[in-house]
C-alpha cells in the first residue's frame, strides 16, 4: 500500500518511518509495517509517535525476537522390575481373593428363604 498521502522512509533495515496526513492512512501503514515484522516504538523519545495538526509521524522498529535455545533430546531408561514384582504380587492376591469369594458364594447357594449352614 503506497498511498500518495503516506510516505514510507526506510532509513535502514531496522527502522521504518511513517509520515501521513490521515488517521486511516496511519493505521494502514502500521498494519503493513506489522506484517513486515516491525513494531511501534514507544520506549524511546526519538521514535515516539507524534501528531502535528493533521500530520502523523511515527517510527516503527524491527521486532526483536528472543533467541530460541536448541532443545536436546534425552533418553531415560527406567528399571521397572521392582514395579513388575509389586504388580504381580497384587494380581496374585486379587486372584486368591476372587477364588475365596467364589467358594463362599458356592457354599451359600441354597433354596430361597432358607438359611444355609456355614462352617
């Protein structure tokens, strides 16, 4: 978007100056700057946006990204033999309890309404 009312002055690759006479033109210029990787600098007095009557001046600076650190792959080996022993023991105990419950149920089955002898 190069409107005759908007002047882009790319002083260097790190700065983009916008000089416009319409608020809408400023917004469109800012949008284009953002799409190119610039941000409005409100941190410094030098680049702070200004308005002089109907003239808008602002300088956008290249957005600085933080360096991304390379992620290293790590392999972890876990000895699960102790866990497996506990699981096996628990499974054996559950099977034993199920067998006892089945034996009790078989011994208590009888005719309806009659009490069974347990002994």
